[in-house]
C-alpha cells in the first residue's frame, strides 16, 4: 500500500474513532440526566405518608 492510501485509511479511522467517542459521550450525558430525574422522582415519592405500607398479595 502506498503512503497516500495509508494516510486516507488512518484519517478515516481517526474520524470514526472521534465519532464513536462523541456518541458515547452523548449517551453518558443522557444516562446521567435520566438518573437525576429518577433520583428526584424517588425523593418525591418518599414524601407521601403510608405509600407502600400495605401490599395485596391475594389477587
């Protein structure tokens, strides 16, 4: 393979790696946001007195 072919191949691989890192970063940001919302919802549910004290197991 010649130098120009190696250069194009290397550049293409670098671009793909950069894109993969950007996508993983966005997925991590989305997961962190979802975790924050879930934590807030769990905190709000704990405020309701008596919630979850009784479970009907004879259905």
